[in-house]
């Protein structure tokens, strides 16, 4: 019927897969309780509660319009920028309520970085793209510090070797995959705890996608990563935990292997076997 | 299933036939549409071509004007002015200034016209001496002041003979350029038969020539001496107004557009504001003139005919244009750039200042320059705030009385000395159009220069 190994083979190395199970489950980094999102009168998310572990990749999967991106955008309050959007419930990141009226959303977004579906580098130089975040948050005092942050971030994003000789060239002149890694470097440069990725590979070719996936595997040592993806293979390859959404509801969540091999809900099974979606 | 499959070939062939049948009709419609479009373009272009051809044909000759080059003898018997006072030892500067002013007043009172008459008579047959009045009118009246200014600059030339190029009278210019039908009866011609003979005599002697009309650019408007009427006053008036428009409408318009587009909540109030701004752009300009007259002149008490008031009125007219184009430009900035900045923790002001505005700059510049160019050509509101008055001075400040380029065109167009002012009007139109084309070229240049691709 459904062969889970077909999905699992795609993982970026069996060692990584094995390591997931060896790793003790860390304290939840993000805790969402009864989160509902409304766009005007329309309810896009129905009372979702979910724990997202730290230093791991959590994937949100589900058919289009199921609320997974909406839920992701709650974690850095990007929904605030949408006219008429309203969020109910509580979301705690490292023990602090991010919807606390006293919390400064600018500070939150420095802690929770985001990578978007379409690579969106600023039409500025590669250097300026990475340096922008640290600069507005006042993270560095000297030019040398900034150079260090830019190089470090580009290295961690696996882009340094490709761009080190043309840092002053426009970030928009890079290839799609490079642009997306530049966006990841830009997010890392601010020193966040969490990186949200909203379908980061949907506009990329398979080779660029593979690079980003490798990078995610690398980054999860230091960051909590939440990724929304349309590709179930990608979720299976990169994530340790998977949450399946359908029609604004969280249907099921658990260790990725379990979701893909022995889903407990009928809808999950139908989705991952390609009956709908 | 099987029924559908068997039906298929037949359906296919019949639908192919239908497609073929409709093809001719569709292609014909396309050809018709293309022809109508091309006709519209050709029609529009030909109107522009006719306009330019007319203006250039009439205006370009007006950039050259008839002058008479004569040796003028600065006869001390005519001028009768004591030598220029020199500062004496022990004299206070104030007392010297007073003496100097008295000397200048004396200069102004001298009979400079007589010098020009004498110079002309020297070149004309002896009997002309009995027709001094006719001779005097061959040279435009303001040239007397030229001679006075020459003496004021260098009193040493009194007693000497200097060759001076003098502007001929407007009627002489018309006669020389053939802008009048020479076969008309004496009663219908501005120059009497003697004057016409004198002009021809001077011309035969090679004393008359067509010189570049610097008066057009350097002089102010003149009624007594139409040949020396120029655009300087109107030009400076327009310049003051444009500066006021730029200084006021750009910051206010761009700030309003940014607020409405990036910060204001979308609700009924902002919808209402948006509708009203769009409506303001369509308000006839003369209404803005009435508003300016009521608010700035009657209520606030600003002076009539002042470029300041004109600038304020034109600012009101330009604001909607700038707000609308700036908003359209801001809306065209991809939202992904805003998301990227906001996602990094940039505040809204930082997002706008660091990312949105730099990208919108070329569009804002274009909108601004087109708005300013529109204001430059606006006439109707200026008529209502008194800027259509005859002003024979260059405004030194925006509060002085002044006129503006388009208003000057309107005034000249209505001048009774038609044969002369038709050319002047077209020349002024060429100057105004050149300014507009320059502004639009600047807009295109800036857009190309600052445009960034992503």
C-alpha cells in the first residue's frame, strides 16, 4: 500500500536520520495554545495547540489553504502586517508570551527570523543585504565587527565561497538558489533563536533545493527551524517532527518517521499517499 | 465511455470547421482594430506636427529683430550734463552719494532722444530734418535709456562718437520682415510714406540688419516700446513660483502619499480621503484660482500679483498629482521587499525609509517633475490672483508684483500690435515649450539613472 521507505530514502544521509532518534527530545522552544487566526470574518485557523522542540526542524505540511503558512506567520507576528488579521490564543517562545501587549514586535522579529517563499533579497549589495539586520538592531560598533558578522553569516549559509569576491555586487544578480541562501544568511546575521521558512524551495530547481535542505540540516544544530512545505518528500528528508494541517485544523503531529509510516489519522494517510492535496 | 470515444472524431472535425469558419472574421476584426489604432496615432501625431510647425514658423523669426547700427555723437550741447562728481577729501560718503544721485537725476533728464534723431538725420536726406517726429519713431523709444546707461557707466564718452546698434521700432521690424502687406493704402499702414522711405534709405545704406533678439530674454514687458518687450519678468516670476511649488508640494505630497499608502488604516475615512484626492486632481484649475484669491489674498492678506500667491495656488493644484503618482509608485514596489525588512525586525519607518522610498524615488521624481511642468504651464488660476497685470519690472522677491510665462503669452497674444506680437507670442511659446521639454527630459533621465531592477 504505502511504502514509507520511499520517502525516507531521500534523507540527506542515513546518519542524520539516525541521529534524530539518538537525540533526546529537548524542551519545547515554542508552545502554541488554542491559536486561532481570523482574516476579517473568515476563520483561517481553528484552536491549534502545538509544541515545537528547540534545535530541530519541524515541518508543517498540508494541502493549499490549510492554514500552515498562517500558523507559521503567527510566530513572528507577521500576521500583524495584514489588514484585518486577528490572532487568538497564546504562543510562548522560550517562556515569554509573544502576544503580550508589552512585548516589542521589533525585538521579537530579531529573535525569530524568517525566510520567504520567493527569494527576496534587497536590491542592494550582497554585503548590505546581510549587514542590514545587524545595523538596524545596532549589533556592531565597528566596521570590522560587521565584516565578521557578514562573513560568518554567509559561511553558515554556505554562500561565502561563491560570493566572497563580489560582496559589493547586487544581491538580486545571484541565481535563485543563491538568493535564497543569501536570505537565510540575512536572517542568521541578526542572531535569532528561531528561523521560520515559508516554502523556501518552492521557487528553486532541484539542485538549489538540495543545497538549502543540506543547509537546514546544518542549521538545526544552532537554531529552531520551522518549515512550511508543499513537498512531502522534503518534509520527510529535512524534518524531525511533522505537523499535518487540514482546513485550518491541526490533524496530527509527531516524529516525522511516525507521521509518514504510521499516521494515526485517515486524512493524514490519504494526504501523504497522494489521495488529495 | 465508448459512446464518448465514438463521438469524438466527428465532434473534432466539426469543431475544426467552426474554428476555420470563424478565423476570417477574427482576423478581420484584428486588422480593423489595428487600422483604427494606427489612424488614431497618425491623427494625434499630425496635430502635434501642425502645432509645432505653426509655432516654429511664426516664432523662430521673432528671435531675430531689426536693428539700426549708427555712429552716435554724444553731443555735449545736447546732453548738457556736468562731469560725474568725484569724491572729495573731507566729504562724507552720504553726502557723496547724494551728489551722485543728483547727477544721475540730471542724466535722466537729458534729451537722449535728440542724440538718436541727430544720428539718424545724419544718414537721411536733408529734408528729413523738418520731420524729426517721424524720424524719432524709427528707433524704439526705450533705446534712449541705453544711451543714458552708457554715459552713466562711462561719462568719458560725452563729446565722442560711438557706433551703437539700436533696436528699430516694432513697426519698422514688421515692415522689414515683410509681415505687412506693402500694397495697403497709407491710412492702413502704421508707417507714413516718409518713414517708409527713410527705412528703405537706411536699409540701402546697409545700416539695418537682423540681430539676435537679446531683448526678448533680458528685458521686461513694455507697452511704450514694444520692440524691446521681453520675457525676463515673466521668467523670474515663473521661476519663483516653481521653486515655491517644489519646496511645498514635494514634501507635503510625498509625506501624505507615504502616510496614506504605508501607515494609514484602510477604513471609510481613508477611502473618503482617497476619493477626494482623486477628485481634487480633476477640479478645473480656475477654481483653484478663486480659492487662492479668497484664501490667500482676501483672508490672509497676501499681496496681489505676487509669485508667492501664485506658487501657493499652483502647489494646491500640483499636490493631488504628486500624491496620486507617488501612491501608485509605492503600490508598485513588490510587497516582498517590505516583508523582508519587516521580517528582519525593521520598524515601519525604517522599512519605508531604507527600502521602499529608495525604490520609489524614480517614480516620485517623475511624478513631481510632470506635476511641476503642468504647473509651469498653468494660466487660468493666475489670472484670478492678479498675475495678468502689466508688470514692467523683474520681481526681486516672491512678494513683488510679477507675471508668469503662460500669462505673458496670453497678454502678448491679445496685444493690439498684432503683426509684431504674433511672432513674440510664438517665441514665448517656444521658450515655454523648451522649458517643458527640458523638464520632461530631466524626468526621463532621472528615472533611467535611478531605476533599480530586482
